[in-house]
């Protein structure tokens, strides 16, 4: 059913398309051991693109908050939550599972990956609680706006730091399987 998610994508450039033997060899060797997950050279760029989109939506939340536009703020919070859930699902299903298997035998990098995954579970729960709190039905009074302003700043700092460390430390660990052996 989800076979299309695990297949290696077609080469993106003409040069790659002219090298079918190399592409098929990489696909055959790019499977994480113990899984049917193939290395996807577009996955990390897609995850980085998600990060840019999430930060953009977060900026729209801040702008709506500055205008005290509750309807737009809640709308953007919902959009942010949907985009974040999609991003986390992609990371959990395609990135972390592949990496977990491809890092077998590399104790140091496997430990880094597991720490990132554990930390993201805590961050994800905190953000989900934040989103639930502020997207609930009802009008916000002045105290709710003040609380939101304080919490949104903290959430923004945590997410920005997390995105930077993922892109600089974690994502470079995502390599074709043969590069680990």
C-alpha cells in the first residue's frame, strides 16, 4: 500500500538520468538493512524545506499576534500544527527508521540519532500541548494574550534552535547505506 513512499525517486537531473547503472547500483545498495527503506537523496532537502515553511508560518503567527487578531492567530496555529505533524511523521517514518538501521554498528552516531529522536518527542509533546491550549474554542481575554505572547516566544526559540541543530548535526548522518560499511 505505501510502497511508493519507500521507492527511490527517479534521478532529478539529466546527468543523473544518463547514468542508469550508477543509479540502480545506488538504489540496490541504498536500502537500510532490515528494512525496505531506500536512501532518498531528496529527503533531507524536503525536510529542510519543511523547516522553512514552518518558520514562515510561525512568522505569520507572530504577525497575527501583534495585531491581536485572534481568528487569524488560531488559524495560523492550526496550519502550523498540521505542517508540524506532517514533518514529524515524515521524519519518524522515513528519516529515523532508515537512519536507525543504517547506523547499526556505529555506536557514537547511533547514540546522537537516538538522543535527537528522544528530544524531539519531548518537544513535539510540548508543542502539541501549546497548540491544544491556544486553539481551543472561546475568546481570549487580556491574560490569555499575555500568556500566549510569553509562551510563543519560548516555543519559537526552542524550534529555531532545534531546526539549526537538526540541519547541522543530525541531517548530515543521513547517507546511502554503502557509505557506512
